[in-house]
């Protein structure tokens, strides 16, 4: 396949090396944190009684912060790599962000494993400052500061992306396609979906990380000066706005791999159109406004916020189901597509994202949330998005770029093992939620333990499948010429 | 309710899975007339979009009118104050009668907790957040006799899983 060497694009030699680093680190950390997840489910199944509550909650914090951060960085790599085809990005900024992220990881892991910090990745105020002896103020400060450093790393890359987009397209709004959507310019079907998605991610995640920075700084101030005690509901709003936006931006970044690679397999174009642009504008607005669906059990909030949370929770799924998932299926239909590890993973990713909408939307209903909130239904639905959505998209991207998707029988088998394990794992979470099994419990009652054991077994399959796909990629990656796309 | 929610969810997910299966199964042989496929696809997509919008309006109206949350659905219930603290519940009264309506007024003395009321069948009946500086009210009408349990559903540290209390609901005299 011919590669693009336009003068507005990032030179080919500069595009690949840092992306390789992001991918290699991402795949290794994904596998390691999957193992942590398996250990947690085994502990809940009482198969691993050596993990006491203190270690369990440390591992829970590590798994949450680690997976969110790693998924964010891996999806950022997808976004950066493909956006660099259309605008000139600075690889040194991208490398600098990776180094900064590694510093952040060291701070976060140190705070958890040495300082025993275990307030969960959402560091829900005022828990970090109220450990009752479980961890010290220093550990909490290190964790919170680590997240802040990670946020700075993301913002640096977004600044570079934003400047590059504005240099080529004139404004972020033009990159998002607003003039075409509103009839001010004719629809240019050659306008890359990647640029539209990147503009959306920039808008929402800069806002999300900014809110995150505010709440992180407020948490640090409270840790140092306990008398400075912000309002708990305000802090909760900021935390969930940040968390929701960040993880959504991760998904919308990762799906760029589908937009770019699937058309090559199907030998059909994925073009922008007015419905496509309308969907991305709608998603931009809804991702910013939907977060109150995390706060449906906070009755102190105004009722209109709960109603907005429920309605936007539903409408947020429509662009995914109507535009991206439908568009992907239309692309595949009667295309004679070659099914290999990469194409299978990308379609699996699209499926995980689309199917995860169902339990998410249902839990976003106020009357359902009343009995499902903070049960294992919640990790059930977000594992569909992340484990069967984002992870296969990143693995598919790595497989295509690292080995052109040709991973032979082992690769295809790995995808099968991964898919079976991941679906089973998510279903055990949903069944647990329907049985009112709480999330984030170190010790489970006997009646719930079989679900924990089944979850651990399923997680083991996920890990084996991931290793079957990722290890050959990792071995080829140093020599791979990532110039196919 | 939870079983119905699970079944509806599985049905919805099965429909999405079926759509993917059908398309993947028909991914070959290649049809080079992609514009013909897109023309047909856009028509289906338009109806799919309209269906999702219409379905959303109906479900939203059905589930939001009357407003399903918070206190106020029951006339003059007995108020019970609840305070969560690491890692125990302080409940002003731990007994009630079948058919009795109770308004739990829930707060926290330290960090965020989750007040979740489990029925005798170990299924969640109702819940709300216990927050420092706020009082959340939730109304519950006890429909079954037996031991109800209160568990914490918002992670609150080392003994979060052990933060439990009981409420006894007896048959009315």
C-alpha cells in the first residue's frame, strides 16, 4: 500500500519509533494489569485467600488507575499515529509525554505498593485524607500528584495536536467539520474521519483533564491543609466529569484505528458525510454533559440533572449504533474482507463498544440505578466498552502495524480465546450485578463466590488470549516497518 | 426487578450480536457495487435511527413520569436517621413492620458511603449515597417480613466490605 508523504504530514521516519514505544509498553502493562484483575476475582471467589483486604484494595487501585492510564496512553498512540498522516506533529513532544507518563506511573505505583495508598483510582474526596491508618498523607500526595503529572503529559500532546490541526485546517471547528455540517462549506468527502475524531477528543479531553487538574489540586490542598475542606458534592461532580470524559475520549481515540484500518481490509472508503459530522458534534456535546448519570444516587443534586443524565445516557449511544457500528458493518458487508488477527480484533472492538451500550443505557435509567448502582453491573458494562472495545482496537492496531495482521493460526486462535474469555468475564459481572453483588468488595459472601471464581477463570482466558496475540507482536515490533498505513 | 433487567439486557445484547453475526457471515463474496450497498444501507439506517429515537422517547416518558426517585412518593412516612462512618452504620431505629413506609434520612460523618438496603432475599431494595455535609432521603415501603441488611456500596477504605447493619421487619399486629 502506498504511504502518504504530503508536506503537511509528519515525516514517515518520525512517525513510527515513539509509537512503537507506546505500543510495547502498553501491551506489557495491559497483560500485567490483567493478571492483577484475575487475582482480584480469584480473591473474591475465595480461591486466593492470601490476598487480604488491605492488599486487595491496593491492587484494586492499581488495576483501576493502571488500566485507565494505559488505555488512555495506548489510545493516544492510535490517535497520534493516524493524525500524523494529516498534520505535522512533533515526535519530541510525544516522546516527552511518554517520559512524563512513566514518571507519573512510578509515582502512582510507588504510592500504592510502597505507601499502601488504596482509595481507588477515583480518589473520591475526602477518602484520600481519611485512611484511618491504612496509608500516609505522603502516599496520597504522591498518588494525586502522579495523576496530575499524567494529565500534564496528555495536555502537552493535545497542545501539539491542536496547534497542528489549526495550522492545517484553520480552526478546531473546521477540523470537526462544522462549516460542512451547517452548509457553510460543501461536504468534502476526503476530509479524514481521523481529523474529525481528533478534534472531538481534543475538545472534550482538554475540558475533562482541566476539571481533573482542579479537583486534584483541591485534593492536594486538603491533604496538606485539612482545614481547607471543599464541598464533597462539588468534588464528586468534578471527579466524575473528569473520569467520564477521560475514559470516553479514550474510546473515541481508539476507534480511529477502526476508521483507518478497516477500510484497507474491506477495500472500501470510510467517508465523512453530514450524518457522520452531525453524529460527532452530538457526541462532543453529549460526552461533556452526560456525567450526572454517575450521580443518580446523589439525591441532593437537582432532579433535572438526574433526568438529563438518564436521557443523555440513552442518546449518547445513538451515534455509536447508527453511525460508527452501522458504518463499520456496511463496510464489511459483501466486501470479501480478509479475516486475520487484526481485522478480527478491530471488528471485535466495534462489537464490544456497540454491545456495551445496552447494559450502560439500562443502568443509566434512574429506576434501574436505584438497585444496580455500585453493584458489579457497573464493571460489567464498562468492561464491555474497555476490555472488548478499546483493548481489541489497540491490539488490532498493533497487530496490523507490527505484523500486517498476519499472525497465523496462533493469532486467530488467540483472538478466539480472548473473545470467549472477555465475553464470559463481562457476563459474570452482569449476572453478579443482577444478584446485587457489590462492586469493590475485598471479601465476598459464600453465595457470590462462584461468580468470582468464574470471573477469575474467564480473566485467565483473556490473559492467555492477550499473550498469544501480543507476544509475537512484541517480538517483531523492534524490526517492524510501521509504514503500511 | 433485577432479573427482568438482566433478561432485557441480554435480549438487547443478543440483537446487537445477531446483527454483527449476520454481517460477518455475509462478508463475502465481494460485491463491487458498494454504492448500491450504501444506498440500501442508508435507507435501513434512517429507519434504525427513527426507531431508536422513537423508542427512546417512549422509554423515557414511561420511566421518568412520575419521577422515580427520592423521597415524597409516600405520604407522611416514619423518618429514620442514618449516619454512616468508617466502618459502621448508626441507624436510629432498626425495626419496622410489614407494610410500613419509612423515610431514611442518610448522611455521613466522614467520607462517602453508599446506603444500600438489601431485602430478606438478598436483593437490593433501594439505595442512596451517604455524603458528608448532605442528607439524602429515600422512601421505602417494607413489603416482606424478615431480616433486611444495610451494606455500604461506596468504597470507603479497609473494612468497606464489612460495614453492615440489620433491620428487622416483623408482621404487623
